């Protein structure tokens, strides 16, 4: 991979994540020569301004990827399946932020702080994990490394921006109906492709993405399977319950972790996490200090708080993990993967 | 206890729960002769209309309880500590919906479907459990009885009405600030008596009530300790993480349960719960049927859905439990305790 003067393309340029990828490339001085903003035919011609420069969105066609070095995809699984191989064929490395390729055995699924080493072998496509998975594994990586993890049970509190820009608009519109909340009309959530839609304002929807025949949702299965793949540990037990909330941006997670090692203290746990890159331990009950999604919005880090030892299980710990789902959960992690490729 | 013509008093008559107790007494034809609405001096004179009748609120003084048969308390722990014994001294049975007496060894803590039998011995005060505890034990009781429960891990998604009428107003006010959400001013939540206040609109606050030196909040400890007391099982492991959400009414809970019996199927679990009084199993992923707080508001039952067997733990199950925190979580359960006293 070239180390400078890179030609970059962003597919899904007008989406919630696409615009953040552009912002992060500029903010982090990624060594670009050009950035091509790609989207659907409908969005072609749209102007996007970032870092004092204007970018005109073009329609995505196979030829868009001629001379592109790195292509970020964040326009849904169908678009990735349609164009990712076209991009690779033309010599680009694809960093894909959809679920299209994540569980393919031969495609690396990467959170740089956790498993950057798997980037050494790839065949052109690198998968960016699901937002709720990324922040969890980033926070738990130091525990996995130091003490071993045998079990994770996670309940999520996920923001609407994870479902895209239209879901943000839906929450905004519904939020005006406080007193008439029994009559809120829903058009999008829990999933555009679901048959039934439910209000998100003043509600909690225990469905993200569609259901699998197992009774788990695809979002829950993503967390369960991706976590094992990223940690490279098939034996680890991971179970998730994923819930959408009336929060704009910032996913929160109530996480139970069972360590392999016995007798670890809360202080040892905290100190391991405090030393981890990209993780901030924000945990002081006496000053009511703990992470919250409203304050994580716009921040790059993964915040961890409410760390408690289980009173009846010596290897068990409970904690609360919060991060901006559009940044570390998506755009930032994708750009960090690109940085890793360029450095190595 | 008399079986009819009862003189009833409601302390905290103007509060979110007090008014629901009045409504439930009328709706369920509780055999009253009179209902005395009691509150602070400040609220005295307020008129409350319910069931086509008007009730004028009086100031609570020790003499208010002369000739009262049943006194419902729901005006905070300090008021209960001040007046409950005065009421008992004058011959009333107190049904207390605060945390003042719940963990007293000699005071029954009652969810009628679970442990009505403990009502046979009381010394005048009966405690109504915490809202988030009630709905959980009501849903889990059939599992405890049929299969045994060794462990519970619960993460809550709690509504603001659990913090009273002022918290509802705070959410309403803040909900108008969608685009200016970074500048929302908070005055009440997570707890009026806490030093710092955080916005609840478009946020999730992992603190309900104050912190204990253990790092758990009092709300979490209530769920952990009350569950064991109600189930009469000191050995059971219960751990809670309690979170406040921008939901008006309706607490939700993501619950992991470990049974004592091995090899139970999801169908056996569902069938046990379907036969339980006051519990509705609403669980059909194929039609996106699962409980949500917005739809539980105003309903008496406890709703259970998203029931899944843990893929890697044969005795483990995950589920989603929702109920109206002001009804089964407070007012309804209190009135059901009174009904039990009158019937027995």
C-alpha cells in the first residue's frame, strides 16, 4: 500500500457515517491526494462541504473505482455486495462498514486496538465490525489480554443514528408529541425492511434489524459472532439483547463479564482499562461520574464506568460502556483501519 | 380486618402514585366507606376528581388516621417514617410504597401473586416493593416455583414517572430541545437529593437513587435485596444495573435467568409464564410481537417477551419484561395487597 498521495473514495457519501468518514480523514490528516464522494444516482450532484473544501457527489458505478487506492463503503450491504469486488478488481482496498462480508472466513474483521495483526493478510476487502460490537471489544480487550474472558452478557441501549439519517429525523418529529404519545405514527424503526414499525420517542424497542429463526435479532447475532471472531476465541460465551432508545447518538451497554482468572479486584480491572488506547475510565460514584450517551456524542473514545464486582461471583464484573456509534462505532474505526494499512 | 365499609386514607394524594391508588380503588370496587386524601400542608385544599366524585386534599397530621382502617403511604420514606407508626397506633393497617420499611426483618414485603402467605403475620405495616422489583418477581415467580432459579442478572430501562410527577415535567420540557440537546439544563434527575443533575431527554442515565459505598446504587440494591426477600431465598444470586431513560411510563428489563433444573425448553418456560396470574407472554418474533413501555402504559399486567435460551448455557434464559411502573409497579400492587387483607 502507498503511504501518501492516496486516492480515496467514500461510498454512501451523503449518509450519517459517510460524512463522518470524510470529516475524520480531514481531521486526522490522512495522506490523501483526492477524495471521491459516491452515492446513489438520486444524490449525484449534491455538494458536501468539509474542511473548507467542497465535494460534489457522483453516482457509484464500477468505473468510479479506477485509480482508487482505498474505498470506504457505508451504503448498506446490498451496495457493498454490488460494488466492493468491482473496486478490488480495479486495485482498491475496500474497508466495508456493512454486514456484507463480516463473517466471511477469509475477510479480516478489524478493530485496530484489538486485532490489527489480522490485516497482514487480506484479499482486498476488510470488514469494519458492527457499531455495538466495536465499542464493547475495544473496552474489553485489556481484560481479555490480562485476565482472560470466558463469558459476556450484554444488554444494549442504542441510539437511532445507528439506523441512519432518516431515523434521526423520525425521532425528532416524534419527540414533539409528548402529550399525544399514544398516537405517534412510525414509518421506519425498528427497521426499514420490517413489516411493522413502532414509535421510538418515549419508548424502548427490543428489536434492532430483523429476527433470525433462533429468536435472536440479526443485531444480537452480529454482537455475539463478531465478538468471538475479533477476539479469535470460539469458546467464549457471548449473548446479547439489543434495544433501540430515543437517544440521537451514543450507544450504551450494560455488560457482564466473567473473567478466566479468579480473585481480580475492581482496581486491577480499572487499571488495565485505563492503560488501554482509546479507552477512558470514567468511574467515580462519589462525584456521580459515569459515561452517558449525550456526553459521548462527538467524542472519539470509548468510555467505561459503573465498574462493580458481582457480590456473589468472584470472577464476575458489571460495567457500563458508552461510545459515539458514528465515530468509534463506524467512521473513526474505518479510518483507523486505513491508517493501519498505510503505516504497515 | 373488616371486609366492607372500610375507611381508607391515601398519603401522597397529589403524587403520581397516589392518584393512581385512588383510581384503582374505584375501578376495582374496593369496599370503601370513605377515602381521605392526605398530602403536605402546601397541597391541602387541592381538589381531586375521580370516578365522578370530588376529593379535597387535607394536610397529613397524626390525627388524620383516627378511624382509618387502611392507610396507603406513597409520599417518600421520610413521611412514612414520620406517620406510619402514628397510623398503626390508631388501628390502621399501613401499606407503604416507600423504601422506609421494606428490608425490616419483621415487616412483610409483598407481591400478592408471589408471597401472599406472608401477610398472615404482620404488626400493622406491610411494605410494597420497589417498582422494578415487583414486575420482575411477578414474571419470574412461575419459573421459581416450577424450575427453581439460581441466578438473575438484570439491566433496567426505567421511565421517569418512577421519579415522580416533577420528573415527567422535566422530560417534557427537555424533549423540545432536540437540536439544542447539548445545552439542556437539568434540575432534578437522576435524583432530587443528588448533587449533580443530568439531562434525561435523548440520554440514558446509569444512576437511579443515590450511590452506596459498594458502587451499586440504592435502586440496584433494592432490586437485589428485595427480590431475595420476596422469593424467600438468601442463596439466590441477583445483580442489577439500573438505568433511567427518556420514557414517560413503563419500566423495561433485560433479564438473564439461570434455572436450577437442567434441559428446560423455551416452550416449557413460556407455558409456565402464560399460566401465571397477571402475566402476559407477548412473544412472537415472526409478527414482531414483544412488549414495549409505550404500549404497557395504563395496563395492569406484566408483559414478557424476547424469551431465548442461552446458546451456550443450558440452564440460562434471556427475556424482556415490561410493565406500567405506576400500576403493577406501585398503585395496583398496593391495592392488591389491601384486597388480599380484606379477603383473608
